[in-house]
C-alpha cells in the first residue's frame, strides 16, 4: 500500500533527530577528549589564564615569555624595552601541580563547567639575580638617560621679574624598589606588557608649583623686595630697593626671611660713609689760619645696632618711604664741615672765645682754661654741648663750686661763669687756671647761655703764635674778687 505524505514527513523527522543526536554525541565526545588534555574555560592558575591550554603549551608559553616594558624619556616621549624569560631562567619548577589540576577538572561536564582559580606555591620561578641584572640594564637606570625630578622652587631674583616660582620637573628617574616590584609582579603573572609610568615606578617631585607653603614663601619674599627706602644725608641720597634687598632674602625650606647680618652690613656701609665722629676736620680759625683738629667726639654717630633692627623690621612689614637713621649723636650738617656755621670757637693758646651764629660773629670774650702747671690743660678737639643748666654745683675731690650758667661739652669739662675771678685771658691759666673748664665773665656766660643749645659745636684748639700778653687780659668786673677754687 503506497506511503502517504504524512508518513514520509514523520520518517524524515526521525532521521533528522537521529542525525542530531549523533552529532551532539560526537561533539560531546570530542569535548571530553579535548578537555582530557586541555584546561576548561575560565581556568586561572597563579593569576594566569590557561583556558584551552595544555600543560605543555603552558610550559612553552613560560619558556617563550617576554615582558615588553614602556619607559618614559626625559622629553616626555616613550620607548620600549624587553626582558626575555630565557634571560632570567623563567620556568615552571614542576609540571606535576599543573597536571594534577588538569586531572581533577570535570571534563565530563565540560560544556557546563567554568574553570576555577588555582594558586600554587611559587610554581613559576626565575633567577632573581638575573632578573635584577636585566632590570639594571633598562635605560631608565642609566646615568646618561635618567633625569632626576626637580622640586618646584623659587627662582633667583631678577630686576625684571623679581622672585618667581620655577615649576617642578618630572624627570624620568626610576625608583629601583618600585620598579623591581612591578616587574617581578608582571613576570609572576606572565603579563606581557608593563607601563612603568602607569605602575608608578618613577620618582616624583616632592614640591609642586601650587604648593601653598611655597606660595607663602614667594609672597613673603616679594613683599620684602617690593620695599623702597630712601635715606637722605644732606645732598646725598641712598636708595634701598628690591635689587639690594633680594640679596638679603634667605630661604630655609618653606620659610623666607631676612639675613640680619646682611642688613647689618648695609647699615655699616652707611655708618662708614656718613658718620663723622672721631674723624679729623679742617677748621678756619678766626686768626686767618686753617688747622686740622684730630680729637673730640663731635659728629654724626649712627646707632648701628638699633638702626639695623629698625630697618629690618620696616622691610619685614613691607613698608616703603623716607628714613632717618637712629643716631647716638647728630651734627649740624651732613655737608663739610659737619659743625656748620653756628659754633663756639675756643683758642686755648690765645685764651679767647668766639661765638658764631650762621657764620656771623655774635660774641667774643677772654676766658681762663685748665691749669697748665697742675696738668689740667683743657683738651683740644671738636665737641658738642651735652646739655645746659642754670644754677649748677660743680664738684670735685677738692672743690664744690656753685655756678649760674653751666654748659658742659667734654665730660665734666664745660663753659661756665666764674664770679670769683678778677681777670680773664692772658697767661692766667698757666698757674692759676681751672680744673679744665672754660671760666667766663658772668655777663658773657649769661649771654652765651642764651645762644647755645644742646649739640651746639664747641671747637677747642691750640694755635702757637696767638698767645695773649698779660697786659691785654680782661679787667675784673665790678664786685669781683681774686681767683678762687673752681671746676
């Protein structure tokens, strides 16, 4: 009886089912056979993926392994170098643990199973000394290749730009320990590529341009060098500005400060240039002869220590402006002569005194100075009146004398009235002089007292050839007595 179309279709389906089952059986059997010698998908041994590999292939991979290393050059570009496994004796110490892992895997369910991760005890080994030797061959460890990192820092001062921050330089100097650790880890995991920059193997600058501590130091230094201070010494000026102050700025870590010794040295140059105390002077006497006077303590005398301290403080505060030095003692003029045109002139040879005010002779008088016979000669020199006092009492070992007008200029030596004297001038001083003071008639002392002030120059000198004759000595004022002990 002929087959119907329906029967034919059923037979075809049965044939196809049988074929499919046979194909699946072949595939399954092939998988079982394949994974009998190959690791299952997803199998990881010591962090190395071994999916589909045989033990021998894995051994060959280790034997043929090489690590490609990317290094940074000084200009920012990169280069590649290679460490070959054979050069460091890279190998499996034993294949048995690998074969055991292969044996234990469930190859019958290969189509379902995902391999496991396995850890062995240092199965992949290399010659550590050889590894370190290959590492040191890298360009990054060569002196002519490697550039050390440079911290951001404050530049030298220039008049155009002042102090500035110089940005850090990354360089390309490798840190040996970090590089060894990264390379060893790459070799252990059979990683084929290693970027030393990404692995953080380079030494880095410790200070960057945006470091707040560095910025604070820069601001402080700029504040110092932004100062301009002007000293005026008569017609001369000394301008202190950033170009000089910059040489006084010292950086200690992140601290900026002034070198106090440099400040003191600057003040010392001013003192040396403009102080006049204890220096020789020429003097045009009222007798028409110019002389040189070497002694005396008159003149500009800068308080060096205090001036240096105040100058430093002014700079540290960022203060600009005019400045007058701190003085122990001042003089009449910064120009020569420093005693100016208002002064007391005392000719100890002639025993005659002159007082000039603004160059005009206002007063003159004979006087009696220190007793020459007793060694009380009044010292020559240029001095300044220390102070003036009414109704003072002069005291010494052998005397106590009241005076109405006291004008000291050289320690205990001064000008004053001597009401006890009957005469002045001539050669009285040689045997009947004072203890060093300038004895004046009362009326002269009173008038002179009204003219002079603290600091008024007193110029004392001896001038041979101007000796007064006794007959020209001043006569006693009314009511005056003979000489009496005094200062």
